[in-house]
C-alpha cells in the first residue's frame, strides 16, 4: 500500500467506524473526496435507519412481554409461579446471565426466585439480605430508585457486597 484514505463514520458526533481505502499507487484522493463523502453519508443514513428499526423491534418485544406478563398476572393465583414466569421472561428479553427476585419480609430481603443460564437455582431461594451487609441495596430500596452497578470497582459497594456480586 502506498496511499490511503480513512473517513470516519459517525452518528450524532459519535464515531461508529471508518471507511478505509488503500491503493498501491500514489494518489492525493482530492478528485475522489466528494464521492467518498457522499458514500459515507449514505452509509451513515443506512446505519441510522438500521439502528432505528432495531430500536423499534426491541421496544415491540418489550411491549409484547409486558402484555403477556399482565395477562399472566391476571390468570396466575400462585405468587411463586408468577415470579418464576417473570424471571424467565426478563432473562429471555434482556439476554442476561442471572435474574433473582427478592421480597421484603420485615427487615430482610428474601430470595423468592433465582434463575440463571443453567435454570432455576433453588439453593439461593430463601437466602436473606440484611440491611447492614448490603447498604447500597437498602439505600436504593428506601429511595425507591434503581441501583445500577456497572463494575465491581463501584465505590459504593462494601466488602460483603463485592464478594457476593463477584460470584
């Protein structure tokens, strides 16, 4: 390769990739730049369309699951069976590794359902969390806010929380 041109592909000022073109002869690419910029714009437009369609499809899947869960909640009289179904659907929809559902019983959280990629884990069911060992979780409960932990380096986590979440 003797000459090369690289054009970033961006959506809303966020780089998504690049177009790289190389030649085995010397070129200044000036004559081709207008065409390549147009090609880049076409790629960005197509990418934007694909991402929008994916987002709509995802939202439709979520809405379908919510409707199905609502129907299930109306039909199901057994709370544990309902929670099992909810955990299955959440894991399927989000393609996550694990879903546990806990209920507040007095001053402890008790695990009602634990589901991972290997199926239901009955060894975790019945386990309890005390507020003094999981302050981040309890603070989120008291504030009725989601607790998002993106990594084990999160400074809000105690040693016990780190050990448990590392599993």
